[in-house]
C-alpha cells in the first residue's frame, strides 16, 4: 500500500509543479485547483448523502467554483474597472449564505431541509473558501515560489509524520478520531516541515524572501494547521462511517483526502505572508 501511495504521488508531482510554474497562456493553476475543488466537494456531498443528510450539491459545486475562480489575479484585473476589488471576497460569501437560503425556501417538504442547508454551506466554506487561498497566493509577490513552498512543506510534514509514527510512534494523538496518528508522528511531521521550509531560504530559483526565523515559524504553522486539517477530515469521515472520501485516487483514497492538510495549512501560511511578510 505504501509503495502504491509513493508511486501515485510521484506521477502527480510533475503535473502539479508544471501547473504552478507555467501560468500562461492559460491559468493552469487555477483550472487544476478549481477541478480538484469540484471533485473534492462532490465527494463531500456524497458522504453527507450516504449519512442520510443530502445537501444541495449542484448549488454547492457552483459556489465552490465561484470562490476558487474569484481569487485568480487575471480575472481580478479584468474586473477592476467595473468592481471594487475589496468586495470580491465578500460577494462569494454572501452568495454562499443567500442562495442556499433561497433554495431552502422554494424546496418542497420540510424533512431535513435545515440540515441540507447547513451541510451545503459547510462544504462550500470548507473546500471552496479554504482552497481559494492557494489561488490567491499564486498572485502575490513571489507567488509561484510560495505555492511550491506550501505544497512541499505539506508533503514533507505528511511524509515525515508517516515514517516517524511507523518507526517510533507509541502515544496516540487522537485515538477517538484517527487511531493511527501518534504524538511522535506529529512531532516528526513538524520537524520535516521545518527542515524543508529552511531549504527555501537558500539561494535558488525556488527561494522565498524570508530568514531562518520566519522559515521555522512558517514550517510550524504549515505543519500544525495541516495536521489539524487532517484530523478534521478524519473526524468528518468517522462521523459518516467511511475510511476514505472515495477511491478515485489510487493508493490515496479520494480528492478530499489529498486536500485535507493543504486546506488548513495553505490558509494559515497565506495569512502569515499577507499580514507579516508583505
């Protein structure tokens, strides 16, 4: 199983790297992450439906796409003459609250309507809003390198946590949520993320404008919030009675399973960059 996971990761890395590196003539990064987000939110709504809590999936898919695409820099430049860009973040949020509410009112019947409304909004915020931070990150200063930074430290954190937990893991981190995770693995994941974060301070085409101190902080943030995201998804799947969100990604489960760490870690690193570094 582990060999299968590694092989699947290796063929996926060049595609993702190329999408981040080459943004023209088409916004490949936005396109791939929009597709990824749509597939992940479809999995999310399938899980809620399997637990007899059907959401409004088509509306949720549409709103997820709006959230992700609305953070693309080229689109924002095109809209600048017609729209106050400060409103761009709030418009998808308003639509996420208003449209499901409207659908709630016109949908016949009363059974489970409020639960459907709640889960529709949760799916959009959880996947669409959080994932949109990576698209926004691509268009800030040194954005290409920052996106690669969060991708690599997330991968390093997951990999180091896996190896460390298997080798020396003894103390369960959250046995009621994810029995396989240990405190030793979590610490190993943090160390792995910090090491890779420090590598991005070295002079290279991939370096980011930070010193060692900020690299350590960002490694900690990326790993801690990434592991939190992993636990949140594990809790969700446990409540829904499934092991993986789907089997669409061989050796890895589903598209949502591959996003869980990146959603929380990417948002945390994005806000640190925006409010502290820039």
